[in-house]
């Protein structure tokens, strides 16, 4: 079942993947995603690590708490979705060149 599988090579590849994952995690803090809601009344910027780094709220929104809450939730969800898609993309890219079952 595991014929041709080089366990030493597999271990080396796992080590490389862990190192790349750490690099990606650090790099993700430098990537930013901005989502707007309400036609730009609320603008939220999140980094690739999922941390909110900027938030702009149009002054006109300060009198409508319920609407502001809806727009904030929408902007946060949109930015979070962008960050998650970026993580998936990076993970797929990282896996792209590695095949533990490939023989030399």
C-alpha cells in the first residue's frame, strides 16, 4: 500500500510545509482587505490575520444605531471572507509543488 513512499522525504516535506505556514502567517499581517457597506458609509480594513486595522464610519451614521450595526456586521463579514479566501489561496499554492508520492 505504501510502496515507493520515502518516509525521510515525507518528513522533510512536512518540515518545509511547517516553515512555509509560519512564513505565510507572518506575511498575512502585511496584506489588507477593505470592505465597504452602505455605499461607503462604513469602511472596514482587516489584515490577513483577521485583525481589524482600520474603521471609518460616515458621521451621518452616528444617529442611526440599528443601521450602523447592520452595516458594521456586513463590512466585517465581507472583510473576513476576503481574508479567509486569501488563506485558502495561499494554502493551495503552498501545496501545489509538493507531492509526497512522487519518486525521483
